[in-house]
């Protein structure tokens, strides 16, 4: 700060004497800095906020902010903002007064002066946003007023500030405004609002986030509403120079998929995805499969750092959890439609094809070499897993699709996939938990399906192929000598 005369700063001397005296009386301090810090401490508790509301402190602080110049008054400005933030924390009289005094417009001016366009002052921006976030919690009237003051340009400007400190309160404001206001969700996902969400995702992919407001916002936009395709498309990456028709995936698209996958996995019991969402993600998965042709063996789990590989992996995990929702809620018919729709679009056929073209797990390759009826797979035709866990994720998706679905069980048999899936019941260093998912998949494949049970029985009886992977995990195939029906039994 500037120089002081008799303990009073130049900034204090330029302020209205009436304003200063009101603050001094309320705090019992005769120094502005001490007075503000004392009032901030008092306003942290409910009784303190109520007492200060009765003394009309908020209008005084608003006038004080309007009198402070930036950046010379930075210290006082941030103290004033902290005080208003506390005063508006659940105190409805102050929240209403904030609107009457055009507090949203005042915060907008403060944020611009703090350097949203050039050199951002993260401290000022963060506390300013926290003020708005607390006022938003008062109700729809407050939310709409703040929304119309900041939408869309101010929100875009704040979203472009790449700081985790400012990111969380921004997401809180936008989510709180949209929650319970379908019209604002439509605005956010419309032509003017999409740049806001796009910048939010771009910033999050760089700085990350601490609180769950981003996940709540993306859950609403991408899973509870129908706006995921347009948001994903806006985060595009242009084609490379060598092949202009080839569409590359961006790091932001991979990041968006990772967050959506995480949300869906966490909320399996209360989010039901739509057919359109599932088909769009399936389309992403199909497009991303070309990465298998060009990438070598992946040594890393997701995220790998390669946008193309991460898009492949996260689209697959989203499909895995989408297909796991069977029977989770009362809307079973809708859930059946999602999986059956995927199957009608060639989902199972594609997954089996991809799985069959991968190098077999190491233990299976050894068993095949030892069996004189089998030829080892050609290294030229087989592809390595592009990331650790890719094979496991494919098996998991198939296993979830097969659960209580005879049409899927039958399709796998008709496409000669039974043996292929039996071969996944093994430990594989490149695919943690492959054995567990393989057992789950085979159990679902055989349950209630006599035809599939007989296929396994014939494999055993004819000795056309050894299945040591079953014995190795404590399982065997029992065949009834009269009915010739087979079942998977735990030998222990």
C-alpha cells in the first residue's frame, strides 16, 4: 500500500468519513484494515452475520468497494469482498439486499478491473465468484439475476482463466443457476452458452479441479440431458496435414470422456443413459479403433497421455457401465432397449471381432502351441493391447451385455465366440482382473442357456481343445450323462 500519515493510509484518507466511521463503530477499531478483519471474523458465524445485517453493514461495504481504486487498493478490496462473501452466506436479508444494490453488477466491474482480459488477479476473482456463489444459493430470483448479468461473455472470460482457485466457484455458480431451471440449461447448451462449457472443459483438462461442481455440471449436461454429442463435437481436433479426411481426437475430448466415465461409474444406480447417448459413444468407439492399427503395445493404464488411446479406452468403459445398468432401476424396459439397440447396431459382433484379433493372453498362447491341433497365432495378424486393461474392458462389456440376455448369449455362440471367451478366464499381466471379468462373462454366457452349455461340453468331450484356464482357476465343466447338459462348477 501507499504511505501512511499518523497511522492512516493514503487509501483510507480518500474514502468517505461516514463510511469509515460506520465500520469503525461496528468493529470497535479505528483502523480500516483492523476493522475489516474484525468484521470478517465476526461474520463467519450465523449470529455474527445476523448482528451485522441488523446494523446495515452490507450497503456500507458495497459503497466502500465502489470507492476503492484497483490495483492500489487491492488489499482493502479483497478484505471487503471476503466480508460480503461471509455476510451473504445463508443470510437472506443480506442476499436480498445484495440484489437491490446491484451487487452482481458491482462484482462484474471488480472482476474486469482485476484483469480478466490481461493479467488475472486470481485472489480477487476467486473471492468475487464466492460472493456470487453464496448469493446464488438464496433461490431462483437471485440465480436468474446473476445469470443474466454474467451470461454469456463474463462467464466465458472467467472460464478462460486457467486457475484451479477460480474454477471451482465458477462451476458452482453455473450449476446452481441451472439446477432446477431447465430454461437456463437450454441457454447454457445453446449457441451462446456452449463456448462457456467448452472453455470450462478446456480449463479443467489443464488445471484439474478440487470440488465436485464440474462433475455435477457435466452430469446434468451430458447424462441427464441430451447435450453430450454437441459438446464433444465442439472439442474437436482438426485432421492432420497428411490426410485431411482423417479425424484426430483432441486431449479435451479424451478428458471429457474420462470425467463422464467417472460420473457414470459413480452413479450407476441413479443415472439411466439414453439410446442416443449410448449409440453416440459407440460411434466414438468405432472411430477410435483405428488406433489399434497404428499403436504399439501399451504399457500404461488409462489415462495414457495419448488422446486417441484414451478416447478408445474411456468410450469403452462408458459402454461397459452403460451395459451394467440392467435391472438397476424400475425402468427396466428402457435399460433393455439401450443394450438391445447396441446389439442391433453390431455391438457384439464388433467386440468379438476386436477381441479375436488381439494377441491371446500369454498362458493361452502357450497352451495353443502345446496342442497339436492348434496353430500359433500369426504375429502379423494379431494386435497388442493399446493400453493396460484393454482386453479386460472388452470382456467386461461383453459380460455385462450377456447378463440375463439370451439373445446376446445366442449371438455369441452363433459367432463362434464361446471358446474365445473361455480363453479370457486367465491371469494376464497386461490386463489386471481379466480372470475375474472372464469368469463373470462365462458364467453369464452359460446361465440358463443349454445350447451354450453343450458347446462347452463338446469342447471337453471331443478334446478338440484343452481348456486348462478353467481348471487353473478351480472350475470344471460337469456334464450330465443322461441329459448331456453342461454347467460350470467350482471344484473347491
